[in-house]
């Protein structure tokens, strides 16, 4: 006779402390440059001036499918 395996629906969350980005090799300058780029993209999208590079997009989709 096969008995039913007991299972529980328990999730375990691990609290993590903020890590120092220096361990990842990310400097504050690089971080601020990333923020500047994101801000510029948000502004372009809001203004309706953001242009999608269709060739790069198509290439990335094709590579992901392979």
C-alpha cells in the first residue's frame, strides 16, 4: 500500500541586509550614470520622443529564441 506523502505550504523568507555595491565592482559614478540614463529614458518616453531600435530589438528576440 502506498501512503500519501505529507507536505506543508510554508514559505521561508530570508532577510537580507543591503550589500555594498563595491563587492560587485560598481562604483558610485557608474551608479549615478545609470540613474542619469534611466532618467533620460523616462523623459524621452514621457515626451513621446523615444525611438525603439527595431534592428537591435529583433536581433535580441531572435537570439533569445535560439
